[in-house]
C-alpha cells in the first residue's frame, strides 16, 4: 500500500467547513481511486490535524492525481481549504510512505 500523510492546522471555528470540503474531495477522488482516509485531530492543539490516506499503489495514485488535479472543482476545493488554515500556521506538510505491515485486534 502507498500511504500519504499530511499535517496542517485548521481554524477551530472552521472544522465543520473543513469536514464538508473533505467530503466533497472524497467524492471526486472516489471517481478515480480506491482509497481509505483517516483524519486525526490533536488532543493537545485543537487546530492540528493529520490526514492519513492509503492507496493500492503509488503508480495508480500518481496517474489518478494527474487527472484529479485538472478538475476545476478540486482546484476550487483546495482554494477553500487554504482559506480555513490557521493564518500563521498555513504550511501543509506532506510525506509519502509504503505500508509494510498492518495489525489489528478488532
């Protein structure tokens, strides 16, 4: 599995808007990719979020992203997302991983 991890800071009063944006983004991604995403909100800093998305493989991800990024709706959603970031913490940290093993007790 190919895994993308993003870290960013969302304004506290914009969480509902953030979740609505992510719902729309997921609909668009779902047209092109099979994926699973988890959004984690820090217990220490309420503005800090980590997004973890898993994809079948890296090649499929990149091919699909080329098509997704051409869609006007996704570009508009990204602009809306940028507007709800915390002003002095507007950096989006992005990292790539390969999932080597998964374990679960449930």
